[in-house]
C-alpha cells in the first residue's frame, strides 16, 4: 500500500518530503557492519514504499557514497526522471576556525561529488563552538554557493534558539533546524518552536524513539545495564532518559503510551513519532534505518494511519510534566554538544 498524501509535506516551494525521514547515521560504523550491496537494495525498498527522504552527513561513514550509488542505480534501472522522487539532506560539520570561501566550497564540492548531484537538496550546517563567530562567515559563503546553484536550500542542525536568531538577523535564509525532539526531550517546545513558527522555519526532529527505548521492548523490563546497550544510539539516549527521570517514571510513560497505542492498534514507537509530528513547527521526524540488516517499513507506515487526540497528548504530557526540566538541566536544543 502506498503511503497516504498526509505522509508528505511541502518543506519549500520546490521540495516535498516524506514526514518520516530515513536516518542514515546507523551506517557510520557505530552500529555494526553494513553490507553496501544489501544497503543499496534496501534503499530501493524504502523509496518504493514512499519513504523517499534521506538524512545523512559528511561524517556518517559511507552515507553520502551510498546516496551516490543509489542514484546511479536508480537512474540506470528506471531512468533519470526517477531521481526527482528522491530527496537527500546532508550535513557539513567542520572544525571551528577561520572560514574561507575556498574551504567552504571545497567541502560542499566533496559532498556533491560523493552524492552524485550538481546541487545539494538541503545542506544542514553544524558548528561546535559558539564562542567562535566564524560560523556566520561559513553560512555567508554557503549562501553565495546557494546563489550559484551548488546548494538548493540552507539549513542548520543542533543550533539553539539564540544563535538561530542571530543567523536570521544576519539575513541568512534558513529553511529548517534539525534538533532532538521526543516525548522524553521536549526542550524545543519551550523556545525553539515559538521562534520557528514566527519566522517560518521548520524543524526536523531526531531521537524521536530514544534510540529504541520508546518501544514495547523496554516495557515492564528492569533498567538495562550499560553492557546490554549494544548500539551508540541506545547508550546516548539511555543517558538522556536518566537525565529526564527515574526508570519507574519511564515505565509509567511506556504504560501510558501502550494504552494509547492499543487504542489505535499501533505500536509505542508509532505513538512516539506521531506525538512529535503533531507539533505545528515539525516538518518531519528522522527514524534510523539499519540498511540491509533490518527493515521497519511496514511499522513506520502506521504512523500515517492515525492522529493523536488532545486527550492523548494530555495523558502523555501529564507524565512528562513530572520529569526533570531538561532545558534547565542541559540547556536549549543542541547545548549537549557544545564546548563549555
């Protein structure tokens, strides 16, 4: 069954995306080996099912190369016109320091070459150190490259509201900001969402499943020890869950999500993704893909078969309101990655 029309959103005038994006960080090497041929074959399955939008980065191992090879095979098997149905969003994550036009263009060209495109659909920029103001120079050079056709749209990843505002004030057109946003991490709701709604900027949310913690697999289970958390994502998001609240409160959250999931005959994971997609600032949620290892195409498609009622959201928030305030504990979106 093809995905319904509600599965897609107009991110820009010329860019329509699937609201569940395929996250490619799991090919970076921290989640076990990936077989390239199996991975490319799996990408055909996702796109054929309607999951046409990919989220990747220059540092996600061979992710950009996989996109390039997939594009070559897609064009070979189905013609160049088939490429119009594919969206691939990459990132540039440079070391802070002096930014020159030559340095920026060189790195943009590397991504273009690896991905086999003349123009990048969406370049999402990350900067590690706000004390180093060279990020504004980098973005201005990228805006020049955008005007020249090497980039279609500029975006950010893990910028906080304060620095997103500085970028906007400097006249740089930003389409989206990619941030961690989930039932566990509701920080974006406090500052980022109001700013984005006011300025017409969309959010792409990651971490919506807490690395897999927001699922039936952890319902009614004892708190896992570090040695059984066998992926980088599980380790990362278990730390986030621990910051959020106790394991017993987390179990109460899973029980609440299960009750809602049963009501719609879907899974806890579906409810977790739907919760984030219901936010008016969110264009899409990024769900990790274990290409060639395991597929969640059918499971993910159920996200578009239901909507949460106001009462459902109220029940979920009632549990979350008893957790710690992560904005006070960690800081705004992306602050967990910043040098202090």
